[in-house]
C-alpha cells in the first residue's frame, strides 16, 4: 500500500521591503525616496546597470521629468502585483503616463523584473531611462512662480515656496466665501423645483447646507492646488486629499438634502394628521444614511487601493444569511410600510382587521395596535394584515339606511299603499337622504307578515351624525305606520280563534305563542 502523498505547501509570496511589488508602490516609493534626498534608495527603483553615483543623478533627472507634467495621476496606477492586465501592453509592462517636454512626449513605463532568489518587482523601464537625460535637458519651468516676487519664490516653508502657501491659503479662503453664495443659489433651485413654495426655515436650511457645500468647495480648491503643484508627489497627495474631501462632501450634501426633504414630508404628515407616516419617514432617513455611509466608505477604500469587489461579495452573502434569519421580521417591516403607504387603515379609524373590530391606535413598523370595544388592546403583526382583508368603516362616504318593516296580516292593501307612499315622501323631504338611491317597496310575505323594504343612503360623514339622522327617520316611519292605521307585526306567532254561541253572539279570542 502506497503512503498518502502530501501536497506541497504553497508559501505566500514575499513582500518587497521598498514597496515595489505593485506599480503604484514602485512609483510612489521612488518619489518619496527622491523627495527625501535618499538617492541611494531611489536608485533601487531603476532598472539600470549604471554605477551608483550615475544612477542617483538619473533618479534626480527622472523626478524632474515626472514633476514637469505627467499626463496621468499616480493614484490611478494599479495596486495589484500583476498590474493592469486589461491594457494593450505585455503582462510585464505597465504605463505610468506621458511626460511632456519641449523636445516632445516621453512615455514612462515600468517593467516587472524577476531576479534570482528574489520576488518579482516593478522597476522603471530601461527603455524609459535611456531617454530621460535628453528629456531633462529640454525642461523649462512652467509653474506660476514667475508671477510672484523673487523672495516669495526663494523662501521655502516645509519644503514648499511661500508663493505656493499663499496660493493654498487664498484658495481655502475663497472656498469659504463662495460656500454661502452657492448655498443660497441651491436654496433658490429648491424653491423652483418645489413649486416655488416659501421655506419658513430658510436660515436653518442654509446652515444645514453651508457646511457640506463648503467641504465640496474645499475639495475643488485642493484640486486647483494640485494642478499647479510643483512635484508629482505633491500632486498625488493633493489629488488624494481632493478625492477624500469630495467624497465626504458629496455624501454629506446628499444626506442633508434628504434630511430637508424628509423633514418637509414629516411636517406635511403632521399637518394632515397622518402621524403613522412618521415611522416610515424616520426609517427611510436612517436607511438612506446607512446606504450613503456605506457608499462613501467603499469609495474611500477603493481610492486607497482596497479591492472592494471581494468585500461587497462577502457582504452580499452575509446579507442573504441575515435576511433568511430575520425573514419574519422583514415581512412585518415591509408589511407595515405597505399599510402606511396604501393608507388602507389609519390611526383613529374604526376598522375590522384580522377578525378584530376596534379603533386603530398605532401603526408601527412591525405590528399594528387596535383597541376593541371591550377596551382591550390587540397587537396584530403587519405581515398578517397585509395578507388578510381589512374593512375600514371610517372611510365610508355615506351610510346605508336599510330596514324591513313587518306589517300584520290584517293590514289592508289600501293601508300598505298609503304607508309606502308616505314613507317615500318622508325620505324625499329629508335633506340628509340621497334622493337618487331611496326607494320603498313591498317585497313579499314572510313569517306571517307583509315585508316592506326601505332602502336609502344618508349623507353623513361620521357614525355619530348617521345615528341622529337614522333615529329621526325611524321615528317618522313609525308615525307613518301609526297614522295609516297599520300595525307592526310582533316577533311572535299569533293564532286567532272565532267561536259562535247559540245566541248567535260571536266572540273571538287570540292565542299568542312564541
């Protein structure tokens, strides 16, 4: 019997201490080393066989060429060890960008190099390095320093000339000044889109929008400083700062705009008495904030070089598991949202819900509370309400006046005609009765009585007023029956006996049985 084969253990690839494992790490590490005057370290980022002194000079020249104006941002370089596999270059080459010089454009490339007993690293291509000295000899200063006095150009603070610090401070001050103006313009736009309605709390809205707008303008100021930065490394830092400020500002601004809209919707719901909508508005506001925060975090992580695709995939699987675990809770949640948005039942309405009859006291996001006529409170899950039929008595536009008169058999036909005619007149003269629907008819003989149907709709908007109208109409009907000489049949059965004596005097007796 052969022994089981042991699969070889794959070792994790070694990480280059200088960060040359990725194209981004190679370029940013080179710029940091050369900017810190660590020329010996900077020379290790070059794919050259020149002696160390000449390699250090070449590193300075390459930095000057990159600083003169690189067509693309360093932040856009791939942070993967394989580089960008979707470009039109071979797998071992990566394009950094194009440096524009007086002599022409110089393509800057990186090559992935594999040396014995060392991990694969990215270095500036030898083809690019061979053209750097000639490009460096044709460089010309192209920044805005010529517009400032010589002392501001020569004097430096933290490695930057004073004229650049002045430009940065001026850009920040300008952003603060413009933020108020831009916010007022946005408020004017909101008025136009919202049917030009007047905002009662304009100052509060201005305070809410002023801060995120100011942050957005600061990101634009940082981007403006990046365009005139003296070095490629400085442009990289300013670009990263502008991206971070812009992402945070956009997320903050969108959240504030949604808060303003939700506050307006909440005030309108309170004015209309639809307090049940406040729960949905609050939930929507919280979910929107979480969604915006999640998007902002993903954008920031993506800008920092994190692979967010795998993260989103992992969160998606976790979300599915969470949704399955909280299935009943989610059913109640969406059921509550459906009830509130459809307005089939409202707080304060008298309804029949899930075989329960009572007044709706609260419509929550998970359950609805109903107070019965026994003054008990019943809590019904929203998912059950959404699945079953519900009846809302408070939404009636008119009330049904429907009664069956039972007249005794000894009522004559003339009396019945008079009763039907007089009740019809009674309904026609009542201002609370809808004339198009009222009718009075003899509909048959049933249970030992003549059946007269009274059908009409009362134009009442509340149950209490309908009771008053119904009472007045019923009293009028009783007066009509009594005035015609008729009688209502009792709910019991009646047997009439007639006996004749010898003296031909007759008498009758009535035997009633229930």
